[in-house]
């Protein structure tokens, strides 16, 4: 699956019209992470979730394949925005404490993305998806999802990689 850029032509308008999530959701996601050093916000668009996560994690690695979306993102000192697809993350293996996807999971190549998630999360790493995105998942990925309060979803990954130093 190659990247189909549906948003660059109207990235500025997208930034203005994009809804946000309540702070309670980000508080809950942060509470699920055993460590709050690094969160990967995959498919970040123009960074609404990234900015909220930056208030709760030491560092945010925010990625989107659209350079125009990244150009419209709100800059923060602890957010590293990267133009890269979710299926090819530049993070080191076992380096992210949490992987989030707000409203972009349906655009991803699931097999390749979840291989990257498996690679970048250490033992007991977590992934969080929008409840709307859960319907896109099937098989093993969907089966790993657990329900949190108020419909929040979380995937606990029990892996074998030790956390990157």
C-alpha cells in the first residue's frame, strides 16, 4: 500500500477544523504507560494529539507522511515531528513507552504498522487507539485490545525486547 496524500491540499483548513479530545483521555493514556519518557504518535496529522501528549511525556515522536500536515503542526520543544509513514518509523527498537493513533489507523497497512509497533515497544509497552478505529482491526490485533473506562481502548503488548537504553 503506497501513501495516498488526501490532506496536503487543505492542511491549514484541516488544522482549524479538526476536533480535539478531552484532557481526561490523555491523562488516562499517560497513566497506562509504565514509563513516560517517549510516546510515538503515529499518523499525527497536524499534531493535536501530539501537543496534548507533550504535556504528559518527556518526549513525543510525532509522525505523518504528509509534509504539509507537519508544516501546520504546533511546535513544542519536546515534540520531534517527522515526515515518515507509520509503517517505517525511525525510532530505535524497544524505545517507545506508548504508541498512539488518534484517527489515522484506517489509512495504515496494518501488517507493516503492527510490525513497527512490535519493534519499537519494549516489554509491557502499550498502544492506544481511538474507539472509532477499533472497527478497522481484525484477528490478532483486535483480540489484543482491552477496554478502558469510558470506551477508551488500550492494547498491552507483552513482548520480549528489553527497553532501549
